[in-house]
């Protein structure tokens, strides 16, 4: 397991981000490391509630209270196959889905309920005097990747990265009359017919950070893909950041014998993935509309973090370059930069993750075995793809004139571009990594990933990326939020 991924999972973001934590054994708060402004919890800007309510003290009248007892019983039923059942094995997916969008407070209540009232009855007779827990039950009942995913999710859920002085119920961020429901993925259709989805966490940060996540090119409309493959809604409950999932506009692609519908991000005048030009659709304007529309529904910081995968990573960088006043930081996971495209003039903090065995967007540039098939079928500009240029482009924009610090780990090679006058540039090259979001929460289609590139689920780069973006959004001393 990569060192960086392990750090993300263990809430040990050294040396970049370690907010105050709640010790679950003593039920007391302990201070985090003092390293950056985000950790020091800067004063609440004008317009923010001076005395935020702790989660659970504010809610809509029709909001159902969380039932920890029922949730614990459901997890027990998923882990233990009843004697008279059509199931043969424990249902790990059901456990993940039950835990995924729990807030840290909800998870703590479920764990306590399970450990007190369920685990003792599931304790095997040969375990001696050991106190049996939910974690013990998971490790006994699940194996392989299932055990890895669930134990990593439990570890992540045990942490709350929102400093206590900034912790509010997500309901407090919603504007009067907002149709959004907290703790749910809300589909939103704008006046022009374009769609986005938004998740407002129950465990929210009153500085109102927002992360916009974008998938890459795909068949169909790509709706739901990024949420499924990143698990960023779970990270929303840990970081307190609202997460938006944005989608390219579906269009018809000529494959010779017929047209097929698919999506790819498009900016006129830029070098886009498809060779066929679309001079009408400008996804920068779409993104502007998404942010303006969201601002009417919930409080939000005036600059957002962008998390893009594949072609979504390319577009995230283009949007940051062309709309620097709206972007705080960028994460590009298996993204690319196109040779010959206009480079940014304003620096932004940049986190790059890429697999060294990516055959869709090979790190060294050009086409791989997968992208050559895409090019033959659809016609693309992927001969200009150059993922290695991402670090070069943003190093220059961020004015990083220091030495490159390299850490050649067992599973990940890390490059830290130092001496940056603006932001930072970090690069993580996953050894053996293919074209997929390398995170234990990746619940995408295994068939599709077998075709395009499988994810390394030992890693936690959605979690790490969300922490990176949230840190840069709230560390701006001039942070403002919509009123």
C-alpha cells in the first residue's frame, strides 16, 4: 500500500493537514498539528454564523432522526448469512452502501450500538476474553478486497476533519426555500436543460467549501459515474464540503456505420478530446451556470475546488486556467494536458495522480493500446495528449523554482515541486496503476474498468484529493461565501 494512500486513510495528512480530532476512546478533543492556516482555524469571515450549532441541533421538521439501532442490525444481517437464506456469502456491498454516507457522528453511534448489543452475540467461542467489536466481526466475516474496502471505510468514518468551531448541520447552509435535501444526492436541472447533482453533507463546515467533480469521456450521458467511482459523497461527510457532480453535454459521434451518443468536455478554441469540432457548446459557461445556480440554493465559498478524472481532469485545468477567479485548487486524476494548448497565466494549487501503466492516457504522452482503439472508432486528438506536461504547466504558472523532492515509495512515486510562489504542485505516480480512480471506495463497473483500466483499491486518492482541495479552499484569509 502506498505511503500517501495510507496517510489519507489514517487521517494523518503529514505535513499538510491535520485538524483537531475527537478521541473516540476518551470522548475528548485533541489539537491537530500546527502547520498551515487551514489547521489554525482562521476567524470566521463576515456573514458566517458566529456560534455554529453542532450536528443534530438544527434540522427540518420533517427530517427523520437517524436510527443507529436499525442501521447496526442491517449491517449485522449483511455480514451474517441467516440459516434459511438464498444468500451464500456475506453482502459486503450492502455494508458499504449502509456506511458510505453516514456522518462521523452517525457512524460513532452505529459502532457503539453494534459493539454493545450485537457483537457480544456474534463472538466466536474460541476468542477467549477478547471484547468482540464491529471491526472484529468485519474481519472475521469478510475476506480479500471486501475486507479491505470495509475496514478502510470504517477507519475513514471514525474521523471528522471539520474543526469543532466550524461544525454545523448541513441544513444551516441551505438558503430559504432551497429544494436541496441534506445527506442525499440531489439531481438539479437548470433552465437550459443541463444537469448537475449535488450532495450537501450532514456534517458540514460553515466556511461552505464546495468541490466540483467531473468524470471523463464516456458512452451515454455519464450521469452518476463519478459519484459511483469516487465515493466523494463519503468524503463530503468527513471534510464537511458540499460535492457537486457536473456532466458534459451528450452529443452524437459518427463511428462510420452509425452515430452513437457519448460525452466529452468541450471548450471552443481549445484542443478537446474529440477531433470533430463543436463550436457551439462551451462547458466553461455550463460550469459558470452550475456555480451560479448552486449559489442560489446553498451557501458556498466564492472559489471552488475541482476534481477531474480522465478528460474531466483536462477540463478542470482548462476551467481553472480560464476562470482563475472561481477556482481555489485542482486535482487531476489520470488527466492530461494537450500539447499546443494555451497554458495558464495564473497559478493554482495542483495535485496530479497518474498510473504508470495507463493505456488510455499514457503518462509519457500519445496513445496507448486503449486510446488507439478509441481513436480508430471515433477520431480523437489524443496524439496530442501529454499527461507529463500537467506538472510542467502548473509548475511554471505557480512559479515553483525550488528543487523537485522525489520519494520513490513501494507503490507510489511522489514528486513535490518546491519553491512555489503560488500554491503548490504535487504529483503521485501509482506504480502499476491503470486508468481508474485509485480509491478503496471505487464502486464502478468492474467490466468497464477491465476494458479501460482497473482501479487500485488499496489507495485512497479520492479521500486525499478531497482533503487537498478543502484545505486550499478554506485557507484563503479572504474567503467569502454567498449571501
